[in-house]
C-alpha cells in the first residue's frame, strides 16, 4: 500500500471510530450500561473465555532470589526486570489513590473504557492539540500484558505500536476483563507490572529503589512522585536535572491536587505532601554474582549460576535457562554456610594478601550429600574495570610483554570449580589415594608391603631425553621428595610419609588404568585436553605419573572425592542447592542429592584409615610411622583424615582434611602462570585448611570413623615369618621365600649373631602373604638398643 493510501485508510478509520464513540457517548449519558454493551458489540463479539490463553495465564517477569543454607541470608538476586509482585493489601492506600489520580481519575466509574476521555482525545489529537492517549488503567494493563506474553518480536510490535487496531483490541479486552476482575484486582495487577524508570518494574521495585521502603510504608508525597513518573519514566527522572523539575511540577501541580479533588486526602495533607523532598539519587540494586563481591560470596554464586545453566530441567538451551532464572521469581535456597564461608575467607586473609599473585583456594563439601558448603579465595569475584584497571600485570612473562593483566586481586574466573579456560591445577600426592582405592579393590590389603629405594626404575616408558628417565634408558625413574625413603612400607606408612617409590610400583601392580578409573568414579574431571586423552581407557595404562598428581584438578573436585570416602564410598554429585521454590510456593524436584556407589563400604573405610596417617591422626587398624601435616589432628580436635600434595619443584601445595561432617580442600597455586619458578609452601595452605575445618567442627560431637567389617582388607592373608636369626643368608632367604614372601637382603645391623649371617627380619612375626620381608645382615658387633618411639621392624618418617 502506498503511503498516501495508508493515510487515507487511517484517517477514515479514525473518523468512523470517532463517530462511533461520539454516538456511544450520547447514549451513555442516558443509558450507561447499554452504551457499554453497544460498544462491545460494535468492536466485535468477545468473551473472556475466548481471550488469548497467553493473556489469561500471563505472569509478569519476577526477581529470582538466592539465599544461603539458613534460608534467611540473601546472597544475590537475578532479574531482567527488577520486579517482585506484592498483594494490594501490602501497598499503601496513598499509592493506590495517587496512581488513579495520575493515570485514570474515572477508574472506579468506567467499565474499562473511558468513553468521554477517548472521544476527547480523538478530537484533540485530530485538531493538533497536545497528544492525549485516553487509555484507562485497564487498557494499559492489557497492552503491557500482551507485550509480555508475546511469543515473537512481531507480536510485541503489534501489541505496542500506536494504531487504531491496537486501540480497538485493548478496548475489547479491557471491557471483558472488567467483567471478570474487580477494580482492586486490576489495580493490583497494574501496580505490579508498570515501569517506574531506573530499571524498576512494579511498585515493590520502585519503592525499594527510590525510597528503600516497602510499598505499604510510602507517604503521600512519595506515592505521588512514583505515580507521576509512570506517564513518562525517562522524562520524569528525578536524578536528571531537567527531569527533576518536570516531575516536581507534575507531582505538586497535578498528582497531589488530583488526590485532593478525589477526596483521597485533605487539603492540609496535600499542602504537607507538596513540601516533601524529592530524591536526586536512587539506590543501586544488585543483580547477579558480580554485585556480591564485598560479601565474598561471588565464587559460590558463580558456581550456582553455572550449575543452573547446565541443567536441562530449566530449558533446552542456555538462553531459555537464563531467561527462566532471571524472570521466574524463584526462591532458591543454596548449600552455602555463611558462617563457614566468612571464617574461611578470614583464615585466608590472615595468611596471604589479595594482591599476591598466588591464589589460596578453599572448597568444602558435606559427605553423603555433595552439598558445597564454602568456596573461598584471596580474590574478589569482580570484573577488572578496563577504564580504571586495578589488577596487576600478569605474572606470565608472555602475557606481561603484551600488557595483559593478571587475575589478582579481582577475577570472575571459576578458580575453585573449573570451567571456561580454568582446567585445574596439578595437586600432587593427594592423588595417591586413588592408587590405594584401586589396590584395595584388587584385593591388596593395607598391610601390603613394598621394599622402596630412593629412586625407582619403573616399567613406564617416557622420552629417553627426559630428566626423569633412568640414565641411558626410556624408563621413568621417579624419586622421593627430598630424597631418601628407602625401607619397607605398607599403605599406612607409605601414605603417611608420602613415599613416591611405594606408590609407583603399587600402581604398576594394580594397573594405572584401574587407578584412573577409580578417580573417575570419585568424580575427578579431566578438563585439560591432554589429560582427557590420557584418561581414556585404552591410553591410561602407561600413565605412571598419575599417582603422583600430574593431572589437573580443582579444589572442589578433590574435596568431593575425599568426601566420597567419608561417606562410606557413596559418591554424590556436587550441588549448590538445598531446594528451589516457585513463585506459587511449589518445590521443584531438582538439585536433590544425586548419589551412586563409587566403591565398596569396606574399601572406603580402609582407605580412610590409611589417610588418617598424613594428618597426624592414629589409624585404627595399623601404625602410621609418619605424617606430612601432623598439626591437623591437634588443631581440629576431631578424628580426621586427609593428605598433603606437592608437585614437581613445589609449583603447587595442597592439603585435604576432613571429618565425617565436612571435607576441606585447599590449593596454593598461581592460576595465571602455572609453569612459574617459585616454591609454594605448605605453611600457608595447611593452616588455612585445618583452621577452617576446626572452625566448622567447633562444638560438634566427635564422631569416630568406622572400621571395615572384614579384617582381611586391612591385613590380608597373614603368614608367619620364619625365625631366621643367625641363619646363613642363603638358608634364611630360602626359608622366607618358601613361606610365601618376597625377600630382600637389607643393610648391616648391630647383632649378636656372627657377622654375615641373618640378624633377623623386617618386619618380624607376621605379615601379609606375598609381602616383602627384608633380611637384615649382622655385623657381629652386638645388639643395638631399640628405639622406643618406633614400632619394631617399621621405618620412621622420611620427612
């Protein structure tokens, strides 16, 4: 259609509509009800039952609020439009009257369409006067409802563009709605949907932003101000100098006098209300995770957000899931323990600065549920403002040369949970626990012994030129941290003293692929591309270094893996959710503990018993002989288990410690440059972990870890070791081998036996079948007093 033809059509339509309404107005003077019925017939037969279902079921977008585990402390909120519906009884009567005075003074007299006002507006607009809309409150609500319920951009245009067709549609729906809803119901819906500027929608949001009040506490002047803004929110902005003067005039010269004319307030109240101040500044409102940086909840908030975005229950696409979060009006109660979180952040702050390039990261999980109780770091969850950068230049030399800034003190990277470009960090010997699990599953008991050396020639093949290769070979030759470590070790003593040359041959005997499989069942994610390739079943049999912690993990991964042990081998997928309630009060069946059995109850209990040794506790089934974080048990004051970890050249340091109630994993890393040359110390990460755990356990009952039901998983098939004291070495070797043991000839010791004969065995008495027995050689110099601090035949700590 040509533009000229279009204008002719519109003008003709307006003329017909004007004539129609003029006639109805005349009739309305004598027969109001008949006039309304006549208009309804003219504009088309329409009943409420045939209104669009989207309009009848329409619900405006609402704020979703996120709370801590106490269900009281609000962590943050998510919204596209800052809106939260409130019932009319919770809205000041002044606000109701002010809105009617500002927008539709005949609201309580008409039946949805103000015929006189509409005729007046049509005549005025055709004659070039100031543009008038004549839309009633009911018609305005219809327009906004149609726009919100639209399912396509074109539907939004049709619902909002200024055309005669849209006006007729609004009139039809308004007439029918007024037959179905009371005036108060319509007013309540309107007050909860209308925009008030400053990104506020609905009276709850406006009251909070402009006056930091509840809607029921608004004064006359405050209510009149908000009602005055509705007509043109951007133009009547009191924070803008021009807008301030315009809204002052509208409030004082139109809205408040209108309230007085309606009889809603007295002249004295009106005079007082005109003197009320108008705010020039408004309250900022948090939205999302970046806005909670000051409370140290940002990393947990981000973890929740990523969890939500991964759940198909909230929509088939990321777009759908985000829209539902930001408009669904959910009440989301998370697993965050605010007290534990705050204590953890304080412990970190005592040990390391926010501006330190190294990151101290703590994650804690509740065994048996997977509930994540805290995520803390010496970082602010915050975007570094590119216009006013606060972050230091990256510690990675390549990035530094390009002027790229690092992640400290502010970052939004998921340092503790992984995601995006965060694949994790090498955590070292904390991974040895998976070798123990795989060995126990293969039938090797905790008492299984291996004769260790300071350096072990493995069967794992690496590049011949690698520094870790045995000289002149392509076999990997690992050694112990700090050297040493020779002796006979079992799983208690090997884990307690973290003997690399015990765990590598143990991994060989159970199969590296089985160790990797155990880690997978315990929830370890292989996010780094190179790790993912090696972790595939057909590729992992040669991954000898896996037991020493060369794969990338996160604190949350490891906290939850160890929590699986404390839960008797039941793995629960980590979750940030206690429960989610809809705006209608229904609880969603999502976020509940999602648990599967990762290993048998006895394997888990036996592994925990070995893991009590590194943290200074006493194993219930064996003897530890050494620890690498011995202060943990003393500080926590409860039965505790865990493990330390250190990577090659001390590039990271880690500690995991837990009870039956909580497991805390701590990493000290450089997230920006993991190939750095600094030596990171346990003196920072260890206290952060065990003091955080102690804070959480304070006042709680001491609960002992349970023993395995089968003693065999601890001791295996025990055999008596022959007494070979003073036997010739060949005879002694033959006797011990025939008894079913692997024999090594050990060092010379002071003994009453003739020099060169057997002085005895280590261990002596009994040990596991096929275990190692070392025959000690007498030097003929007489007996040496026994060290009362060490159990006979067992090595002391190596570091």
